[in-house]
C-alpha cells in the first residue's frame, strides 16, 4: 500500500492506525468476547509502529512526528512522515 501511495504525495503523509501494543491487544480481545453479531465483530487490525515505519522508508519517507490519540474505547497512533 505504501509503495502505491508514495507517488501520490509530494512532500508529506499523515497516517493513523491502531497500534499493536499489549494494552490495545487486550482491549481488542475483550471486545471480541462481547460481540453480539458477526457483523459487529472487531475488525481493527493492529500494526506495530516499526512495521509501518519500515514500509515508509523504502517509499522515500521518514517519520518526523508521533502522537497517540485516545477515546474511551479507541486508541490510534498518528505518524507524520515527510519525503527524505
């Protein structure tokens, strides 16, 4: 996906994804236990930040800013990457 999107961005990308951390993994498992219908299954795919960064580097981008966002039931990692 990164290699496909790289040519579409001139200078900067902002990415948001659910991070693969122990806390988020536990919360996802708890959510899966309480699903009431197959269509309401938890579909968040957790990604290790290192894997996302490793995909950005060959596409010519370097991560310059990192932030964590959270609500009462959702956590996400924000990365800003610029062309290197």
